[in-house]
């Protein structure tokens, strides 16, 4: 997938401090509980530096974090080792591409937050991930994820420049939206202070694709899951045409319940 976060990983947590991780985690916890997932094994796709992963672990979930960036996972591991919470210490981080991820058994839920799904640039890749998720969910397990919409890229952030200055770093974030392919390219230029008054410049290019809710629903159902609901992340109401970030809940429907204990136990034995 485009965008490795190699340079961005160094300052990711500092520059993303405006992301409401506590609020999003509380929302996830609420939705997990609504579907009966109050404990057990959860896999996060695109876990990054572990901000959501570790919060859910502190709530008692047995977490697996998957990401394709070695640099992001290295930071997640550093934070894990510095944490005194035993649940955080037990997180299993895996360096894998979500399009090819492998687990030892099934999980009660899969999650993917912070528009990681938008890094899948084709419907084929999206369907591949959805089928893998469906395969690794317990019978009746749930998949919770968010995504940025076509509306957001086209009307809100497309062809804009975002810049921020911090005490020891700054960045310029240039967006270019291509309507036909529905691809948003953003060029990141990051300046990190390494010595007093001396900054090093890093540059990265990332690509994300905008999706519509009907496309998501069609691919979820094609992958064998049941589409449950879609929520506007800003209003917390039903998603609509002008929703910028949509939260989706889907459910596994095809496995035989008697297999549940065997596959989950198999995962824990492998760990």
C-alpha cells in the first residue's frame, strides 16, 4: 500500500495529538458491548503506534495489532514496554500487510480506525481484506471500521494545504484530489529538530481512495458478512451524503458455532 510512514512515524503521535483517541475508544467500547463483546480477543488492522490498541487493552481486551510499517510498530513496542499495565504488556504486534494478514485462529472482533481502510486503493483490495476479516471472525463476530468518504476528499480537504508549527517539529500537508480515480494524494514535508536550531527535512507521499457507503455495503455483503449499520462519526447519527467519516459495523454470519472454541483456543496456544 502507498505510504510507509517511515519518516512520519518519528513525529506521528505529536502531530496527531488532536485526534480524539479517548473519545473514539469509548465509542468503540460502547459498540463492542452492544454486540456482546465485553472481553476476549480483538484484532486491530492498521494499528500504527498502538494508540487505540493500548487503550482497548487497558479496558481488558486481549489485543492483536497489525500494521505494515516497521517504524510505527517499533514505536508501539517502545510504548508497550514502558507501560505498567499487564494487559498492554500482553499485546501481540504483527508486521503484516492487511491484504495478506494471517492469524492463528479466530477473534471476537476486528477493528480498523483512523481511515486505514482508505489506503486500500482498489475495490479488489478492499474485498480481499473484507474476506480475510470474515474468515478470521468468530461465528457472529463483528467488524468495526471507519473510512473517509468521497465527499470529504472532494469537498473538504481535496486541493488544500495544511501546515502546523510545533516546538521541535513542523509539517506541510499538501492534498491533491483526482476525481476520476477518487484518489487523494497528499505530500508530507516534515521538519524535525535534531539539534538546537537545526532541522532535518523528510518528505513522503501517501495515497488514499475515497469510498461511498453503497460501495462499502456491497463489498461487505459480497465478502459474506452482514451489513449492520453506518454512523456519522461527527454527529453520531445515521450516516448521510455529507458525512465525512463513516463508522461501519458488519457481522460474520457463516461459521458453525461449534467451531468457535477450537479456533480461538488454537490461537492462544500458538501465542
